[in-house]
């Protein structure tokens, strides 16, 4: 039945639509190095997709001295902001959003980036004409893998978990969607492998937005759930 088809698509942005995963990795790596808490880049990369609070717990342990957390976050934000003018969308990301909108799907950016970062990401995407709703870190008490940002995206867009699909690039995205029983489509362009995304519960995995766009007509974004 037509009513079984998704009414909207929630998109993660960092690493899913805009090529930022490794920029965040380098920025966190340098912030940690500056505070004499070095962590290998490969380990940092595995944590990208979490919010800063959970990321630091994951990298440094929950029993750490938290007095330096604000300094670490500020250092990361300053380092990452140096890239804003050079942010690049992943292949055909804007075309994917427009194709979803053309099929009657509401396009929602479910991101926990800060409001200034969201502005830079939207500028890089250049697809505001088809974006229905956008969240930011101010909309969630807990970051992924908690589902708070997805709950906020649903509330702000007026969509329901039963009528949406989420598209993300990390196992933390898959976990957040799973907490709400929302199917999650994984993209490997954030650096997480097909096997890891599928193993975490992604209902389908594609290389990048261009690959998903190519298969859109037969993807979970348009098929009945």
C-alpha cells in the first residue's frame, strides 16, 4: 500500500552528505595531542559520529579527569572551523536530496552539529531549497548512539518513526536509529566498512550518496517498509 512507503528521510550530515569525517578525526587528534593525551588517529576515527561527551568517554575513559573537557572541545572546534570554507559535499549529495524531494519525501537533516557548524554544512550542500527541517546539538540532551537527535528531528518535522528511514555513515547512526526501530541505510563514505554497518543492523549499505541515488528507486528510501 502507498501508505506503507516512507514519508520522509532523515539524513545524518557529517560523513554522510559532507566529507568531514577525517577532518573531525584530525581535529580531535590534534586537540588531544595539545593536551598531552595522545590517541592514535585510527582509534579517534572509530569514535567519530558520537557527540563530544561520549567520544571523550570512549577515547579517554569515563573515570578521567573531566576538567580538561571544555578545553578539548574548544580546541577541536577551533581546529575544525579552519576547514569550514573548504567543506565539500560527498558525490551527488545535493542531487540525492533533490531526488528524494521530487518523490514526495520530506528531507530532514538530523545532525547534532553545533548551529555554526550546521550553517557551514548547509552552505557546502547548497540544497536548502529542498530541505524541510534541520536539527542541531541544541535539540538533544544526549548525543548518538542515544536517539535524542532523531526524536527531535521527528518532532520538528511532524514525521513518525514508522514512516521514515535514516541515512548515516557510522555504527553510532545505526544504533541511534535502531533504538527507535527506524531502518537505517548505511553509507561507507565516512570510512566505516560495509560489513561493520551491516553487522550493526543497517538494512542496506551503499558506497556514497551517488551510489544510493543510482539505486534510489529500489532502495529502502522508496520501498514499502
